[in-house]
């Protein structure tokens, strides 16, 4: 079976202006844009030397000292790619031209209140805004979405994320110190991905934990999204598994009434080098027995999925796509779930002494 999973590319040239020169720009944004043939017009960063170095490495023709300078020089049809920390989003959005297309790094603010402010700015300035939740466009997610949309595994009734890895948080010094580390900056991808398949949950149960010997706000979480009495959606993450690769896990699993899909997310194991992804699905054969089949997919979460978010934004802006999948309006729902997770975490479970 041929499974389509690669994103459609825009039909028009829309030059990209990158705001921020962090490691994710070097590792994912710029390699993805080169792969897709997107034109990067310019880059700016608060530390000008970092922007200069990245421009030299990737052949970016224009380097700007400020966002205002970048906007002043950018072509009228430029797409802005914001890659800084959430507390800078609103200040930057206010400087963009009204009606511009903008891709904003996840998460959509530090909390739900900031997410609502971001949405308000985008609406007031008529910005075509999307959040860079690129896991939605990872090859293994796109392939699973095709199988599910075509009814090949039947009615979806179970979706599970399991991550047991040793995450080197020191590679993300600005993120590492955040008071809402694990759910807001990692499991938020999984929350958003689940929503892209089954919509908004009715309620949320969540608990997030810190490691006793690490100076991190949290590094493990369990999240249950309530979709009723048949659809189970659960996220289990453990970034503290320091005991060798033998029992590391990193996968998404979808189960339906006719079959199942499992995708190994190799990127998160032995990060940042990563391991190879594995995509498998199981349906009944002619004898009525379930048979797992492996499908070789090109690319991975990094950097290939970053093509998908930008391509969808460009295609929506030009009119080729009718839906902006990770729009700021849609992703506000993801941030509502995140906020519900932290409220649930704070409230805790039912005390046995109350019984």
C-alpha cells in the first residue's frame, strides 16, 4: 500500500524573515527550508553576532540588528518566522505589518492568559498566524493520519504517547530553568497532536513530577485526556531514564476497531543524534489474522516536519490550502488543555482521609 505522507509545497515564492537565531533554527528551521527550496530573505537576533554567524553558515543574504529593521526591508509578501522565547512574542507581533503571515514557535505563550493576548494581537492586526507545532506534520504522524482518515484501522478508540528517555536539558539553557518545564515545553506537542486527531477533550487529569536530585521544575508527567467512555488518550513521559538504552521507549500508538498503528519516535532517543524512526501498522490479512507491516518513511520529526508547518502557512496565505491547521485560533485549545493540566496537578487527587 502506498501511504502519502509528504506535505504539499506552496505554489508561490514567499520569502522568510527569521526572528531569532537559536539552536532550533540551526538544527531544524534552516535545514528544513533549504530542503523544501524556501527562500530565506533575512534574519535578526538580539545578539547581532549570532545572526551574522547563522547567516554566514546558511547563506542568508540579509542580517538585521532589530525586528523593526527587518520589517522595514522585507518584501511585501514576506512570511515571518518567530523563534524566540514566549515572553517576547507579543512585542514582536506588534511590530509586524498588518495582514502579514507569521509562524510562531511553540508554545503559544507561557500560560493561557498569554495565549489569549497573542490571539488578540493577531486578530487586531489581521495577522495570518500559526504556531509551529510541527509534530502534526512529522512523516509518521502524517502516515498514521492517512490510514485513520481512510478508515483502514476503523474507528479510533485509543491513542497513547510513551516516552522513557534520558533528555539532555542542558542543551536548552533558557528552557531548562522554566517553572513549567515538562508539560509546557515537551508534552504540549503530544497534547496538540492528540487534539489534531480527536479534537478537544471534555476534561483533563494530570500530574507532573520533579527529579529529587535535579534542579528542574518537572521532568516526568502523566496526562489523561477525557473523551468519554470509549476513546482513551494518555501521555506518559519520563525524561530521567539514565540507565542505558536497553529499556528506553519513545512511541505513539493508535488503536482502532480494525487495526493499529505504532510509530517509534527515534529522535528523542540518544538525543540530539537520535535513532531511526520505525513505522508499523496492523490490519487483518485474508486469513483473518492481524499482521504487522513496516513501512519505510523518508525523514523524521527534525527537520522534515518543519517543512509542513511553514508550507501549510504559505499555502493557506496563497489560497492553495483551505485550512490553517495549527492556527492561533486552533492552538488556543491546546493551551487550554495545558492550563487544565497545571490546575489538575495543583489540585491533586482524592485524599483517602476524606473517604
